[in-house]
C-alpha cells in the first residue's frame, strides 16, 4: 500500500486541540463551547451542543455526522 492510499480521516481540518481534548475526555459542554468559539458569531453554544451530541451519537435526530468531532457546518445545519 502506497502512502497515497492511506485512508484519510474525515475530521475537518480546522478542529482545535481544545475541542479534540474535550471530545476525548467526554466533556460535551466544554467541547460545545470550543466548537462555538471556533465557529464564529453564526453558531451559539446551544447549536454547538446539539452538533456535539449528534457527533457522539447522543442525539440521533438528524443522523450521525461524518466524524466523531463536530464541525461548524454540523452546528449550522
């Protein structure tokens, strides 16, 4: 298998270390705040919390995103 054939992670490129840390430790509220912080003014903490819940499978309302770490686009949807 060549290096180019290595599967790519579906995580978005702009994820912060802070969000990854909170995702890994299971602190959903802190992860949602980190997502809202990196998403700009168009995503509030409640929208981010919902996206984080979907990413971790806690909320199955709209299906699971591509990654276990929510992106700003997940929060906007």
